[in-house]
């Protein structure tokens, strides 16, 4: 028999639902259905977002998905009022005052400025500089100007910021010591940067395509061109070159800078450090303590502390000696043109801002396995005119001035050719800066 | 009576569901519940994303929502194989060959490179340059180096690319004519840029905060510092200054460049153009046709074509005459320090890359309504050392060399102070470049 309440509603449309509602078993079923619907739609939404966020295969020569997502870039007009390290009166930009807990401070700043997070893993700011007054060498400033332009070109192609330091941040930290206060101030001014890249004023980028292999340095905090054998066995002051280095923007580096500075001119023990360095490194050039020997000293004397964190990059010309590089530049030009004659993609004209794409093509097709050191097929990455002293003109007497200046012009134009291709021109003669020659379509395939 | 099938199952747990399934009314209810669950979860997901993507109130001093969306920036490693203007053999970077349909060509490039679209509305590439060989003036290259650094600083703060041109792209287009081939080549090399900003080597950015009011120029294709009255009534060759201009990267500009060039040294009518210009503009300085007078000529003779599209910006120092600016620099320094003494937000230290935020604060609180021309409270935007000729040293005889060089150093340091604040330092004496003095916390509030 049907219950009395149910029979009362049996004849009306609502009766169907009334009877159902009275049975507790349907409530459980309802819940299951409701949740099932919710779950199904969540699965659909999740699948949709996973599909539209699939990785962009940027290194494929095929047609890849146009990257339409997330392209606003950094927000330079956003700075929240939440306190950060800048608001701490105890934090100083100066070289004398150590910075503490820099990793946490940087991390907090980034968290509060999330637009800077994408791309932050190896974001780099380049620092270079020279003396504040005119050069003694009549063509010194002209050369410095051209070297600076070269760095600005490299940074523009690779999306790095660059800062030129031409005023001392500490009156005593002059000459090669001046870089340390500048680097430290830049670390603090650029919390968005993971690396600060110091490059001497007499160092030139001669491979505009090349990007340092940052993944190789993921466990290190300082990268210099150098060789362990020359540190520990030869004990030479040329074991590494402190004129070009990548330094990670972290607490370890802040402490390295403090220690490094403590062997410099601000230190009461400055004279003593000179003696110590000369006693160990017999070929040391400068009588006084210098930044390069001081760094080698730290590696030598405190290997367990420094060797794990300082990458002595000897595989490619992270910094290369000009004297062994310049004579080969014409051959390298020809070799790269030959690659382009073989490969239409490398001849294809393109916007300067997508140059990294074509660098990747060349890498894949012609340069795999090429380390980039002496005798390599690669262009030398950085050519450093050590000993030439373009500003003072007081070059090392083992070569004459003209070899230096002519070598510089040749290397500058060699690098500039890589830049000017994107503007439709080349220097057909590396020794001649101006005028340029227009590059014909599909160069260098057609007769030049 | 209960039906026979139902009674058969009545005693088992499954019986509850068996009886329910047999009634069609519950199927509809099930569907409603299922869809209800799906809809509810979609509402929840949509609410969640709306909440986390709420607009960023960047100009509010209050705590705003962190902008977490879409922040990857431009993709420099993506260049699809779809044909673009670069693949057209008829398109040339050189000054002699006109470019056609440039608007369509740029548009297609951007559509194929969508990561470059956000921010493209007023994206700017700055071009500057100087002669290819060392300057005759012994301190010439030193000054050029410092002027270049100043531009690099401005561009870094505002996120512009910058290119230094120091080689002729056409052997005949020298001196002030050299800028036109460089600007054209840059337009083609940088399709991502809406504006090319030519800035002479002897022009300096003396307000690092200021951004040109691009919205004002939205219907124009060329912006120069100038005055209509001086074009049409006075007929002076100083009616505008062609040493600093914004040129829109569009077909109209390509045609302007062609017309402009046709009055230059490559033209068979070059001598004639000099005569025509001298006949109309009686105070013309150079006997031969020059780029500045040529531009004024176009405005004068073909007003209906050029005046609607060339913005003669006379309201602020889009380009300012150094002689009337330099004497007031110390006062302006003091005035800006006074603003900072009044306003703690302006004293707040911050990353260099968010300087635009603080420029906006200062704008709102102290500079509203300040046009920026002569006698204005604003810093002069650009200070142009016209007539000083730092490279050759052949300055206009109405002032002596020292006035020029000392004025330059003062203006350079005035500008540099705005940069170095973000690195923790200042020049306390505008006449002295080095060393810098550290800036105390909360400067300039505490006694200096």
C-alpha cells in the first residue's frame, strides 16, 4: 500500500517529487550526482588549461604555436608599499658596510614584484666602466666609446640592461679595485637581476650570437675564465682573469665582495696583502695587492670554501687573449660566411630582436660540440685587449701600440659586422670603419 | 501494493536504487543535479580567476593587488617561417630605394610575432651617433662617451632599446645628413618599434623621470621642438631643431625620409636646394642644403601636407638650448630636493627598474600643470649643446670653449645625480665628476 501522504499527492505532477523526497536513499544519490557534475566540469576546465599551456617548442624549425600568452613583460610602474630591504636604514650601498640575509631580501622583493619573476632565473645586468676624466692616449676615449657601443649592441640583442660606471664610489678604490663597489651597488639597485656581469672597458664581444651556458653555472656563484692547474700547480697570477666575470646576486657573493675588498686599498693590511700575493705568485705584475691576484689567492689558500663556488671556465673564450685571437679573425669571418652559403635559413633576413632564433639554428646545424676555445670553429666570445691600456696608452712593451690599436679596430669591426647585418650593411674591410657597404638580398649566396 | 519486481528486491540494499531507477521522473532530476553541480563548480572557478586577475591600480599609493598575470615579455627566440617583408628581394635597407606599403608590412610582422604586440603602441628605439674616427677636440670623444652613457641610462630606466651609429651608410650622406639612412635602416631592423627617436650626440637627457606625452602625438608622425610662428612668420632656420626627433615607424615617414633625402647630398639638385633654402630663410647658417632647413622648407612650402602630421612641440624642452638652461641647474636641483624633503614617498629608496612609479608620484604631487618650458618648475627634459661642437671643438664663437665644456660637465653630472641616487650616491658638486658621495638613508630629509 502507498502511504497516506503519498496517496494524497499521487494525482498531481508534484506527487512524483513528493514521493521521491520522502525516501532518504535519493538524497545520497542526489549528492553523488551533484558532485559528479562538479567533478566532471573541473576535469574539463583542467584539461582545457593544460592543453593551451603546452610548452612552446622554440628550437624547432617547424611552424610552432604562436606564443600569445602572458606577454606583458615587467611592470615598471608598480612598487607596493610593503616594506622591503630598501626601507631598512641599516642597509647601505657602500662597500664598507656588509649586507646580511641578502638571499631572503631579494626573494621578498621578487615576491612583491611578481611581474619580474618570469625570466628571473638568469636575468643579467652588465656593468662596465672607465676613469672619470679624459684619457691620456689621444685615441683612448674614442676606443672606449667604440668598446662601449659594442657592449650596448650585445646587450640589446640579448635583452640585458647595461650600466657604465665612470665615477669612483670610494675614493681609495681606484683602478681595478673600482669595479667592486660598482658591482655591489648594482646588486642592490637591481634586485631583479640574478647575475651581474662585470666586463672591463677593454674587452669586446666578438660573438654576438653566443649566450653563456648558464645551466652549467647553476651551482656556482662566480664565473671567470681560468684553469685550476694554473692556480694550484703553476701558481701564476694569470690563472684567471678578473676583468670579465659573472657574479650571482646572492649573499655568498656579498660576502665574497667583502672578503675580496679586505685585501684592497681600503684595508689597513693592504701593504701586507701585496707582500703575501707576491710571495706565492712569483709572476705577479703589479707590486701592490691587485684584485685578480687577490681572487686567485682565495682559491689557492681556501680551496674548500671557494673552489666549489667559483667556476673556472676554460672551455671557451669567456674572456680571450687578443693576441692569439686577432690574427684569425678574417678566417673566422670566411668560415661563418661558408655556413651561410650552405644554409638558406642562416641567410634569411630578420628583425634584430629575434637574432637569438638564428643563433640557435646556427648552433644546431654547425656548432654542436664546438667548445669555443683556442682552435675552435666558433667565433671567440669575448676578446680582451689585456696589456694594451687604450686609455692611458701605456701598453705592455712586448707589443707596439699600433698592433694594439689596429687589432682593436679589426676586432671591433669584426663584431660590428654581426650587428650591422641586421641593418643591411657590412664592413667589407675589417680595417675600415666607414663607410659601410649595403648587403645584397640573400647575401652571401650571390656573388659579392 | 508494491510491484512484484520491487518486492523481490525489497529486502536487499540494492532494492532502494532498483525501485528509484524504474521511475523516469528521477532521470530528469538526476540531469538537473548533475548540471547543477557542473555549473556551481564553473562559477567557483570563474570567481577564483576573476579575483586573482583583478586590475592593478598602479597609480594608487595603497596596497594594490600584485599583478601576476601575463608577464613573460617578448619572445626573442621565435620567428615563424611565414614570409614577411624581409623575404622580399625588392625590399632594401638603403636610402636610395623607397619602401612601399610599410604599414601593411609592419602589421603583418607584428601579427606573426604576437609576443611583441603588448606594449607596441608606443614602443621606442633610440638612435644616436657620431663620426667614425677620433675627434679633433682632445676631450671630444670623452664628452661623446659621457653623452652616450647618459642616453643609455635614460633608455635603461624607461625600457627603450638604443643603437649608436658611427659608420656612414652612404658615403655622401655625411654630417647631419647621416642620420637619415641610419633612421631608415633602424625602422626596417626594428619592426617592433612604433617610434624611432633620433637624438644628436651633443644632446643630453636632463630629466630622467620624464616620458614624452605620446598620447599628444597620436595623430602625428614626426615630433620636433619648434614653433609655427617662427616657420611661417619669422621664416627662420631655427624654427625647429632637427637634432632631436620622434619619427613614427610608418609609410608616411618612409615617404618623408625619401623627400627629405631628395634635398640632400645624394640629389643632383643638392646645390639648387641650398640656394632655395637660403633665399627663403635668411638666417640660415650653413651655405649648403642642410637637413634642418630642408624640413622647415617642407612645412613652409607644403603646409597642407606636412603641418597636420608634424607636431611642433613648443610646450616643453623636447630639445632645449643649453645656454638658457645650464645657469639654472643648481636651482632646479634644490627645488627637487625640496619636493623630496616634503614628501617621504619621494625619499623612498627603490629598485632602478621601478623608477617610473616614483616619477608618477612626483608628477601627481608637484608637477601637475607644469608645462616644462622656459621658467618652468620642471627639470629641462633634453639639454642640447647646439653650437658647442664637442667633437671638432669648432664651437660657435659667440661663446668660448670653456663655457661649453664646463656647461656640459655640469649638465652631465646634474643628470647623473638622478641616476646615481638609485645606486646610493650623488655628485655633491656638479662641477666634479668623481668621487661620488654616499647618500644617507632618507636623504634629503636628514641634514646633509
